[in-house]
């Protein structure tokens, strides 16, 4: 690796609240890391011209067949970008990226959505034992070990 180059972080989130939270987390990281954003939200590419934003297929529990092209898109991005880490606030595309990263030497961080007050999100529960770090924005959801509370990002 070029000593002058920054480590690369892939920041993956679904549109809406997940995207807003991810963007708030990653903006301060941009001075230290080469942050590449990935989202099914094509509208963000046109509104953030100074950011690298890659568009992917959206998938969910309701659209399981879309997971297949999403997996191939993510693997292609991982091979091309060679990230040091992946961070996601959800939902399904982020969870799938975390699962794929487990088979590759890529560190992962999952930040569960602030909207999940009573329990981790479905995606958060799916990746909590796979992600290298799992962060909740609600102190009662922290288990003091795998799931940590570090405050709210909003």
C-alpha cells in the first residue's frame, strides 16, 4: 500500500433514515479515510456530487430474489475497491455486505438504527455475532460485551 494513500472505508446504507445516520457518522471520517458510499438510493448520487457514491440493487426480506444480483454487485465492489473496513447502519444491503465481508479480510462495523428502541433491528440481530463491532444508540440494548453503546449520532 502506498504510504501516502488513505485507507478505504465502504459506507453502506439503505435510503432514508439509515442513509442520514451513516452520512453523519462518515462525514468526519472523510479527512482520515477514503470513504466510498454505497446505497440503493440513486437520488444521493445526484445530490452529493463531491462524494463517491456507488449505486446497488436494493433487497429485503420481501424481495429475496434481488439478493442474488446484490451479492455479485457487492463482491465486485469489494474486489475493485479493496476496502480496509465496512461500516453500515442498515438495512438489508448493509447486512449482506457485513456477511460477505466475514469471508474476506475486511473489518466491519454495524451501527444499529436509532429507530430501534426495544431491540436491535432484524438486520442488526442477523449480523451481531458476525460484525467486528456492533454499536447501539440506546444504552439499554447494550450487552456490555458484543453490543456497545456509544451515544446517539442524531
